[in-house]
C-alpha cells in the first residue's frame, strides 16, 4: 500500500512572500517553484487569487475612517440602549417594591 504524502499548507504570509519575490525581485516562477517545491499551476492560482482581491487590500486604507465612524456610532447606540435598560430596570424595581408594600398593607403577604 502506497502512503500519500501529507499536503503542505502555506500561510497567507508565505504565499505573499513567494508572490512578492516574483513581482518585486523578478525571480523566475520556475526557480520559485523549484525552491518551494510547488507546481507552477499552484503559483498561478495564488497569483490569480491575489489579483482578484487586490481592490479590497487597497480599499482598507481608504475606508478605514468610514469604518471607524460607523464603529463610533454603534458604540454610542449601545451606550444609549444600556442607559435606557438601566432606567427601565429601576422603574420595574420601584413598581415591584410598591406592589409588595401594598400587598403587605392589605394583609395578602
């Protein structure tokens, strides 16, 4: 029976390093594939994936302010709702206390 080799898993950082070495350092794809023992089709798959997602990588810096503003608004909404909840709990506690007092006065407790 032939044992299958366990697949190696490259992290996103490792994939980025390999792609960067080709794009920036101009190292040939065949040399990179030999060095990392990967098939050229795997390299091209990573490259395609990187190119398809490049817009979202560039979008992070531009929209960071919008996301921070949205996060701040959500925090304000959470604080407002927590304040309302505390007030509601206090009203319920006060009404419950009055109810118990009235029951005591009527001799029902």
